């Protein structure tokens, strides 16, 4: 959902893109302009040939989060992020000519459920040892930071809810809302750190090219909203009412309690660092962003 659009954005401004994929042949069919290499991210170091002549590496790998948190799912989620990043960083360390930068993914879930607290990049991460996603993010970021030992600039993007009608939460909710069966989730008071897909892509590209960008950044729009407001924006964009509230118990029944706790967490994350360093969000308002995506 993000990698393909990022590749297009980079190539449109004249960059060459090299891709790593579990299925390089399939990837070539969908995006032949990219030079593809096969990589089993959780069991082997990234291929050296893929790093030759590379200026920046963008690491977006990760198993789908929106699923029931069984033990096997948790293992896949963790391995696809932490182990894969370790294998990528090891390859960077072995490269004869190392890239200048590594932009690595993370998530705002690292902060845990924080109510109305305003969460900029200086906010403490979650301290609950039982918060699975927060622990994964902490270890994921730690694995990426190891690239600094090889003289590589590391920037980590803690992404929120990426709004894209072709995937993610917005893609899943689009049909119910078009049918008039949408509504706020679990009361709607929780804060949602959302970001327009184009701003997510632009932010990744900016981090890859900005020589001064390092450390952690929140990948969320500068104007976070509560779930109730996000719901109104979606309903308005599809010209339907939103009268059917979704209780948390429904999410528990569908995805289990642990996943439901994550889906209903309140995260008022703001991108203070990116804004202070000059990044310009094209879609700061949720109503305008929703209209742009769904018109």
C-alpha cells in the first residue's frame, strides 16, 4: 500500500529504485521499472547486490497487524519487523560501500493507550510489559538504530493510521459506511493519529533525502481528531449518515481482546519534529483529506 506509491514518487523525481521482495518475479510484473531482488527477510541477510550504489534504504516490511493476536500471529508480527530489520542492518554493515541513510518503520502504538495526553516525539514510550505492539515497536526501533554503528544516518517513522481507500482501516470501513451502516467505535472519544497516504509517502521520501533528519518522527497529521470526528468525516465524504455505533465487544468478538484494546487505544500523536524541521503537510484537515481520497 505504501511501498508501491513510494517507489512511484521516487522515480517521478528521477531516482532509481531497487526493491527487495519475497516474490521478486511477481513484483516485477506489477512494477517492472524497479530492479528487484529476492529476500527471505526473517531467515537470511539481505542480498549484497541490492545495496550496491544505494544512497538510502527505506524499510517498510511487516506482517499485517489487523488480525487476531494468536501466538503464531504474534511471532510472525515480531519476526517480520525485528528479525527482518536485524538482517537488513547486518547486510548494511557488510556492504563495501554503505548507504548514507536508513529510514525504518515503526508505529505510534509504541506510546501505548494514553488518553488525552499530547504525544510528541519526546513523549515516553509505553512502560507496560504486556503491551505487545509497544514492545515490538521498541525492539524494532532498537534493531534499526544499530545501523548507526556503521556510520549510517537512521530516521524512524512512527506511523499512525494511513488513510487509503484501497487498504488499511479506511478500505475496510468504506463499504459499510457507503451502505449507511457506519458509526463511531467504542464510544468515539479516543484520539486517532491519522495521515493521508500522500503525506505518508512524502514524509518517507523527505526523511530519505534530508541529510539532517535523524531520530524518531511521528507519522501523523498535525491535527489529530477523535474517532467520532474521523467517523463524521468519512460519513460526510460518502454522503451517508453514521448512526450505528460499533461497541468494543464487537471488535473483541472479531479480533480478540488484545487486538481490540489496540484498535480502541487513544493516541493523540502529533508530528512536532517534522513540522519544526520544515516538512509541509499537504493534508492537515481530516475532512478535506477524506474528501480528497474519496471524491
